[in-house]
C-alpha cells in the first residue's frame, strides 16, 4: 500500500475548485445573455477516478506515461429552467455553488494547514 500524498491531493482539488469557480462566475456574468447555457465542471470524485497514477521515470530510457487529470466544462446537468430568452442560468443556484466553493476552499486550506503543523511538530521533536 502506498502512502497518500495529502499535499498533492489538496493541490489537485484547489485546481479543480478554481476551474469550477471560473465556470460559476462565467455563468453569473452571462446571466442576461440570450441563449446562454449554464456550465459546470464534472464532480471532483470523477476527476479522481479518471486520474491515472503514473510511474516516475528514474532513467532516461524508461517509457514516459503521464497522469491525465482532466476537469472539463460541461453543460449543467440539472433540469434547467429556461427563461424566455433561452438562458438557463438561475442566479440562486449559482450563488449556492459559489458558497459551496468558498467553504470547500476554506476546508482544503484548513486541512493542509493542520497537516503542515503536524509535520513541523514531528520534525522539531
């Protein structure tokens, strides 16, 4: 069994949260655009499932294979409430998503901070 590298996982989640925050802010910015379809990113769990663990090359003749972390923008999966203009952005839903993103960022930061503090305490002892 290999150890879980918490810092790499937290970094990957922070990147995913940044992409999701960009999608949500783009939805809010285009709330009055006729025909605009709300966008979201695939869930973080599926990003982790699709990420392949790559072997690290220790010699120049080793084959190189890379991990494929991909978080792509997709149309929002919820039943969109289309406005007469054809726009599917609901401001309340986007604000809820923005709040979830903020709370997840804060949790991610708190976990990394605590883990770092524990590592520093063990190194000092």
